[in-house]
C-alpha cells in the first residue's frame, strides 16, 4: 500500500488498509529536528547502553535492545510513546482505547547487528495473559532503514492467519517455520525501507522479521507497543503492565522535549 502522510487521526482508507494488510506506513511522522534530538539523546544515554541486552539469532549474530515498561516524565522515549500522533491512530486501528504496554529501543549496529527471526508480537504477548490479539506496535525509524542494514520485513496480510505457535530459535523465540513457509507462499513479502522519522503501525499478529546488518550504517529504532483496554491481561503483575489510562501528550509538548534534547 502507499504510505500515508502524517495526521493525528486516520481516515477510513487507512483503517481499512490496516485491517487488510496488517500495517500502515506513515512518512515523516516526526520531522528532522525531532528525530535528530531523539537520536542524539539515545547515543549519549549511558543508562540505555547499560540496560541493553543481547538477543542472538540462529546464525550467531547479536542485536541489542533496551525495553522499558515505565513512562518517565523526563524521558524522550516515553514522550514519543505518549504522543497523540501515535496513540490516536493506534486507537482507531484497534477499535478501542489503548494503553502503553511497553517501549523498546532496538540497537542494530553496523556489521555486527543480528537478525530477528520470523515472529508475531502476539506470539509472545499471548503468554502474558492477553486473551485477544487486539494489540499493536508503532516502529519509529531513528536511523535510515534499508535492505542493506536490516530493515523490517513483513508478510502483508499475514495477521489474518491468527496466532502461530512460537519456539526457541537461537536466543530468540520465533514462529513455527512450517507455518511461516506456507505463509511466505501466500502473502507478499514487503521490505519496510524507512527514512528517519517515518513510522510503521502494525498489528500484533503480523508476521515480521529482519536480516543482519551487514552495512556500515547503524539501524536504531524506537518501538512503542500498545494494548487495548478491553484486553486487560488476566494475570496481575505480569511481564508487562495491566491497563491504566494513558496520559496522551499533545504533539507540541512532545516536539519541545525532543528538540530540546538536540
């Protein structure tokens, strides 16, 4: 599908595309100054570096990520997760009020950044007490994402398969490859090449993966994950938070925080 232009709400065509394809690409959701501020902060963030842990792929490549469940008031990552230009469309796509489930910085470094195996996010989240797949993520490109540096790949429409069983693959947990291989024969493979500030909204059941980064350029991205109010996990104090109302920040407040970090 064609990428959309940024807007706070989504029109009926975008919502229909999300349900049909399992994702919507939005170009320039964050402008160059906002993205530069976020990247500058992340590169200098010693706490982020210390919290990041490694997930090894099936070929032995390493990818680092830092995951947080909390939304700290002074955190630019949390500001993005609260931003109305993400939260409002996500609620439209999923058909209910959404709350912050977690967010994570993915740190795929030049030449050494590992792959992510085929998986569905709900393949993990199901085990944390979420009964329904009514969940989604918004990936914001902090660096340029290309085929060469391991951009996200998706199988368009594969969210309609339902949840696929997941098994251990290296240090990661990936979708059952018998099902994945059958899906590859039936759905279009899309490389989600993105410029800094572009965003990809995608459904919790969409099959996706990424290759190792064999280029000279890093691929860092911020992924903000959301659950719907009606899907409050049936367990308390699980891996990620139960429902609590999300304080949504206006775009100007988020922009001021990101640009000030720059």
